């Protein structure tokens, strides 16, 4: 049975308001979920890099070398402990790890590339694998293929 005011479009107006609310709520949820995703998608890799800097600052070179997936007992084939000490040890240009800054990070699907800056030295790129969280030097090509740089685009506008 139809209501008294249905003939005047009250039911249609209620339906229209409900549709607007559902669309608005859905849009807000999508924006919030997207912001949370893009904020925290590289969180594990950032934590690994910061742990690496912390270990270097604390002069715990064995533990820092272990973040590369290498140990003294089982050194990496192409990156031995001597080379690691030359690159990151107390006599290296990066000995003061507290002054290393992350310039840029780039999500490459399988991992994250971090561009690092240190005073009086050449910038270096480190790659943290997404699955194993192992550190390595960034590849020359960085991230091959196209990928979205939404946050970089937004920052460049302001």
C-alpha cells in the first residue's frame, strides 16, 4: 500500500538521498584505504633500511652484514666481508651512518629502491627485496618499466 506522500515524490527523494550517501561513503572509504596502502606499503623495507643504519651507527658490522643475507661463515659470493667493510666499515666514506638521508624511495613491485645521500660522498642506491627483506645495491636500471609516482607528482605541485 502506497504512503500518503508517495504521490508527491517523497519516496523518490528518500531513495535519491540514500544513493548519494552510499556513493559518498564508498568514495571516502576508497580514498582512506588508498592513502593507508600507499603510506604503509613499504613499511617493512623502510624498517630494514633504518635497522641497517642503526647497526652501522652502533658499529655492529656483523649484524649489518647479515641484513645483506651474508655471514662470516657463509659470505656472499660477490660481496665478501672485506668489501662490505670497505664500503660500510669504520674507514669507509659512510662510516657516520647517522648523517645518511633517504632522498627518494621507489617501489619496484618486487622490492624498494632507496636513494641515499651522505655529505661529501657520492649518492648510493640500495635495494630491499620485498619477500626476504635482504639488502643489496640497487640495479643500474632502477625500476624497469612504467610505474606510478603519485606521491612524487603531488609533492612536485606544492
